C-alpha cells in the first residue's frame, strides 16, 4: 500500500484531534487547528468539512472558537463570496494563545467558585459542633485550592513572560 501526503496529514490531524480531547478541547476544534497548521493555503468552510468529514455547521462553530482564541483568522478572496481561514502564526504563538485562554478560563472559573463558596460558608447556619468542624475543613480545602490557583497563574505568567512560550524561555527554567 502506497502512503500519500494526504494519508500522513490525515493521521497527524486525527492524532491531534484525539490529543485535544484528552486535554479538554473539542475534537473538531483541535482537528481544525491541525488542518490549518498543515495546509499552505487558506481553506473554505466547505473544504474543511470535506477534508475532516464533519458537518459544515460543526466547522463553522469551531472555526469561530479558533478565531476567538486568536488561532485562526478569516481571509478574504476578492470576488469570492466564501470565507476562507488560515492559521495565525507559528506553533509557539498558537499553543501559547490556547494555553493562555484555556488556563485563564480554568483559573478564573475555579477562583470564582471557591471565593463564592467561601462566602456562602460564612452564611451557613452552624447548629451542631460537627457543622463547625465541616465548615473549618471546607475552608481549609478552599484555601488550598486558591493557593494552588495562584501558583498555576504565576507559573503561566512566568512561561508567557515575553508574550509567548518559546524554546528559549522554557530552556531557561532550571530543573533539578
């Protein structure tokens, strides 16, 4: 069996799609990112749907997500009514933007949850001694999570110090 360039690209796209899922990303969005990254020219929604064998509606929804994450951008072809899309930058810029967006949403969401939960615990009626013990225990756990979120946020800011993750920045980090 002869292997073609398309066979190789399709395998890479499929693996990246599966990897994206394992990291909590939408499979189609991860596959679109990979497809655009591996393609030398802008693609239309129809082309992307055909290549990935998914619906045009799914491509449309997920390409908007990639645009919001600043991973893909719309390109206009004069005289053509279709929208075309291309990758926005190199792999370091793309993955940095995804990491920044996903981590910011993750950290902000958990901070909000645990701060709100801590405030709600203050209003819990503690009618029994075990209620007081449970409130103390939960406050300790919430404080631990908030401290963890501060460290994760600090780590991300350190990695993104110069605006993007780069091999140079990563290699500066001492690992014992």
